[in-house]
């Protein structure tokens, strides 16, 4: 489980890097792409953390009790 925690931390850092890239680029298409990728990756990390938390509860481990909550983002249209 510790190995998975490290991989999830790396994916979370990658999502943060993509979000930063979306804010720094001046190309609107690249901005939208990086932002969408960052959002999708962050959602995947959250879903994986929730699965790991559920599995750890079933197996009696309490290591994964702190799932990182993502702040709600306003709907962008």
C-alpha cells in the first residue's frame, strides 16, 4: 500500500504541474487542454484513493483514513 501511496502522490504532483502549465500558457487551446488533463488526473487520483481507503477498511488497515478532498470548482461553460 505504501508503494501505491507514492505513485498517487506522483500523479497528484503531475496534476498540479498540468494546472500550472494551463495558467502559464498564452495559447487558449493549450490552456484548455492542460486544464482538462489536470482535472481528469486529479479526479482519477481521488477515485483511486477512495478505492484504496475502502479496501484498507475491509482488510482492517487504517493507513488510508485521510483521503484528500478536492475543492469544488465552478462550472465553466
